[in-house]
């Protein structure tokens, strides 16, 4: 019972983090959004995870790191659900 609760909490935290990553990426469409209080605080949360994917180089102006990071988070959620 405790294990199921723990898995559920972790799954929710991964989902919330995925939403935070999406918001952070969408903020790039708005000039100066990263310089706001919300942008700086969200950057403190999301940037360390995105730095794990720094080995992926941008293709022209297209940065694929957030997409790969989101896919990895999604796979972690599926693996968590599959194992438990």
C-alpha cells in the first residue's frame, strides 16, 4: 500500500515537472520572459535537468534538447507505471 502511494506521488511529480518544462520552453517565444521573477525561478528548476542534454547540439536555430528531455521524462513515467 505504501509503495503504491509512493509511486503515485512520484508519477505526479514527474507530470508536474513535465508541465514546468513545457512552460519554460514556451517562454522562449516571449522576449524578456526569462528575465521576470517567474522565469528566473522556473529556470532554477528546469535548467539543471536540461543541462544533462548539453551534448545534443542545436540544428541551425532548432534546439532539440527540450524535446529529448521531455521524451526522457515521459519514458520515466511509463517505466514507473510498468514496473509498479
